[in-house]
C-alpha cells in the first residue's frame, strides 16, 4: 500500500515548485517577451496594430487563405501582409495584448518573431507543472509590461529632408 500525503502537504510542495515571477524573468533573461519588445521593437520606427481580443491567454491560429495570410483568435480574423507578421502578432495574441507596435521595416519582423516565439516556448517549458493560476499571473504580468511599453503611433513619422532642385 502506497503512502498518500495529506492534501495540505501536497499544496506545500506545489508552492515550492512555483517559481517567483521575478526569478522567472531573470531565468528567461533576454527571452522574456516584454524585454524583447522593449529592446528590439520599441526603439525602431513602428506602426501600431490594434486587435480586439480578450485580455487573457488565447490560442491563435495562422491560416493561409486565397486572399493571403490571416490569424484567427476565437471568432476574430486578422488579415496580415505576410507570414512573419502573422507569427509576430501571434505571440502577442497568445498573451492577450490588444495593441502592439509592429516594426515598419518588414525585413526585421522575421528575426524578431523568431526571438518572440523562442521566448514563448521557453516560458512554456518553465511554467510546465505549475498551477493554472500561477500561469495566468505570469501571462498577465507580461501583458501589462508590454502595455506599459506602449504601441506607439498608428503610422510612423517620416521626418526626412529631401533634396529639391533649385532652378
């Protein structure tokens, strides 16, 4: 006959297994999604994208349609210009971010999307075996940090001087 510890002892073990959010950030380091967003995206020229999605963890899907590539979050469909942008937005849709900045230079989106997806996967691995409540707290923290960094302007400013002919 196996010994089954009382319920109070089992919950104590779970609490010790849970990682503090600050130590999770330290363990993830450069792969913490808000850190990637703050260091790699916000310093760039960006445009703001709004998504009418619930502020919770979502399960977005990317679909290839006859009209291009779209991301589906629940019943909402968001058309994207390319696969890299869809992958980029999917990470923020998973977190439940309703407004994010997207780099205006499309050549940078793919590399940043790779980093964000790696950060998401690493965070998932670290949260494996924790409670749903703790997972939700971590995702809410990440979402609020992204929101604090802001989404920027709807369209970027182009303050460049042009040479004009002097005839």
